[in-house]
C-alpha cells in the first residue's frame, strides 16, 4: 500500500496528472494477463513480473506498476489500460 502522503505528491511523469490506487479487481485481472504473457509496457517489452499494486493516471489510460511497495514511475514501464 502506498503511503497517503506519498500519493499526494506523486504524479504521472509524462502528463503530471494525479494518480489513484488501482482497485483489487483490476489488479487481479491485469496479473492474470501478465501471467498469460499478454501484457506489454509502453516500451514494447513483455511484462513478466506481476504487480503488487498500481497507480492509475487520472485519465485512466495508463497504470504505473507497484512492486515490493515501490511505485515504478518510468514512462516506458507504464501499462496501457485501454484493453483492460
């Protein structure tokens, strides 16, 4: 879980939009797709490691993965949510 104070200052590194934590149902669905080898990040690389959490950009287009309680705030690591 991301600390509430940290979440207040984090924003999308590309657009500077606020971020909100991903719902458990979305994470479960995404992790199933990752395990099935169906997910690529914005850099075009296959995502092989499941997410412990996620931060969704305000426009809902991308999720920044959280692994071992560390948000991965790199544009190339973002996961598109268009095909949820």
